[in-house]
C-alpha cells in the first residue's frame, strides 16, 4: 500500500516542501530502499525506524518497501525524515487511519526506543507549512515553542512515535503549543553587563553611542588593558530591541544550524558572534558542498566582534568586504547558488602596533617603523574604508580607575540610541532601509544636505586627509547620525568636525 506524508527539506536557511512516499511491500528488493538524493544520515534511517516501530509494540512489515523523498533533485540531509517514514510505514500497514495527514507536515528524529528527538530548522519548517496552506505541524516536543512562533498553524508537540500514532488516530488529544511573544522578548532583553562597569573612556563611549545609533561599523584601537574588549562586549546592551520581523529572520538562520537552546522559541536579543582570529574564510562567510551560513549570517541583525583584528588572515578579512556593503552573502556552487542575509554591525579591536604600546604614555614601544607599517598593512585600505568609525582607546588614568563614581551607564546610552533610531525610522518610512549606515547615494543627497559652512569643513578634510570617495560618504553618514543624536534637522559644522575625528586611520593607511 502506498502512503504519502508531507515533510520538509532544509535548503540553506529555508525549508521546502518534501513529500515522503512509502510503498510498503513493493517487492523486488532485499531490504528497504530510500531514493531521492538521501545523505548517509537519511539512508541509515531504515534501521532507526525499524527498531522504533518494533520497540513501540507495532508490527514491522515482513516485505521490502521503497521510500521516495520528493522532489528527487534536492539533496536530503539529516535525520528529520525518521518520523514521516515511520508513519508512512504504519499507514501502509493500516495501523494509522487518519484524514489529517494530507494537511499535516511531519518532521522528527527517532531514537531506537521510539522517543522523538529535536531537529534543525523547525521555524523554517513552520513558515513553509503556513505558506503552503497546511493546517498542522507535527513536530518534536523540544522544537514546539520555536515553531509555535508561527501562529497561523497548529503546532502539535509529540515526544514519541506512540504519541504521534495516538494523535493521528484520534485516540490521544494533544493541545497545540502556544507562546506569549511579549513575554519571550521581555525575559530575553536582560543583560548582566553594563557600561557603568567601564571606568573612564567617556569619549570612546560617545563614539560607541554614535555607532549604535546609526548602525555604523567601528574599530577600537589602543594598548593592551585599556578596555577594548570590555567596551565591545557591552555594546549589545545599548542596541534597540529586535522587532518581531527581525527576530523571526534571525531565529530562522540559527534554527537551520541547530544553534537554538532547548525549548527556546525566539532570539529576543541581537546576536553577537565572536569568531577566533584563526577562523577560516568559509567559517566566516559560509560554504560547503551544500552551502550553509557562516558567522556573518549568524550575526544578521546583530553584532560581529573581531578581536585582534590584524591577526586574522588578510585573505579571510577580504571576504567580508562585499557583505559589509551588500548586506548579503552569495555562495555559488555547481549544483546551486544560495544567498544568505548578512546585515550586521562590525566591531573590531586591535593594538596600534605588534607590541601594543605605541600610543601608551607610560610604556615605550619596541617596534620599528617597518614592523608597525607591516602590522597595519595586514588590514587593507579598502577594508578600512568600509569601517565607518576608527577610535583610539587610551590608557585609563589612575584617578579614573580608583574612583567610586560610576561612568555613563547603558540605560542612559540606550535612551540616546533609541531616540536617534526613532528619528531614522520616521525619516526612512516607506524605504528599504532603517539606519543611516545603509543610505545609498540618492538618499544621502536627500538627507545629508550641507550648508556652505559644512561644505567648507568637509572640503578642507578631503584635501588635508586625502579622504577617499567612500570615506567622504562615511563622514556624511556619521554626521547625519550625530545630528540625530542632537535632535537637529540639519547637519551642523560641529557634527562634521566630530565625524572627521572618527576617521583616525585615514592618515595612517
């Protein structure tokens, strides 16, 4: 008997409809045969399914079966087809008689005793099921809260094969999983870190507020021990909360990689990725024979922190240049080409020289000019151009370190950032961007108009510092953000002056 069970295949970060066809007792083969481009994990499902069915007390067919995963031209990966294959075999034997199956998408990995383990891509599967007008998603209980974010379908959690059979036969009523999204966001948006923990560095905090307000990339430069890493780790505490749309998009990427915690439904805070400087190019941008997202896409709608910036291989750093501009990563392979979103804010930290003490007033630098030049040359000029803000992080004076007074805290900084972001939201209403950093040339002409005084200031900077066309554009975008922080409709000369101060490396590289 032929049974058809709707399921899902994960391609990149998206799910596509996959129909699991099980022909029980097809004959002609010595054992069950799985076709439809299965990988090794899918091929091994026959043994898991056999043990699970028998250990749950059901009879396993004595005849061979053919299992087809359609469409046959899409690579099928992972153990998520175990449950639909098992249900297909039981339907083929007449154990399950249900009118719900044509309207139900099924995914799940089976243990040998019939327990159902979680799978990757539950959120993408739920979105696919909704978009294809299915009414129900039968899913492992550990994935139920994640999938229940999609409220237009019934997400039925099952913990074992027996539960799934009982539910489909109408013998075991199971309630759909429901979540309170507001509660998820309120619980997630709590941080243990605060900028008030950082002594001194008020000018650096100001630069960080500007960066967060406009979503500008930022490079922190300073000797060891000045607080660069502390500052970078606290930057998420002043970022605006994720919108529901941003959260869904970001969660989908992490779900496809199996990175959500057990029982987690949504990412309530912006992701922060901190790859080690030994990371390879594919680990950053993504790759593989079947392309998967890398660190850039995992940082989508969040922050990418690259500590010890010059220690990354230059070829690796060059891979992030295009995504910084385009907000997406395109990976081409012979079989397919996939595009992953990668709109992130880059935070980089580095020492000013190999020994680290070039700008330290109390410790002498032991590096030769040639060593310093070679060290800074590890970061290409085009990449530096794409980083909006370069700021020195000086050594903290003793009187600041020993002071009992807290510095500027995250709450106050976050208020400034959110107010500036709200102005940008109103400004870009109806357009395809949300922040100043993403403005194109046309939008810059419209929203970054300069008075004659401002033109004179920026003209002098271009001639004296040799700013490139891209650096000139960065200065205008930063000036627009500073004006938003000051609640000014027009850019003023003082905004241009401050923005120029944030282009330190333009006079070194």
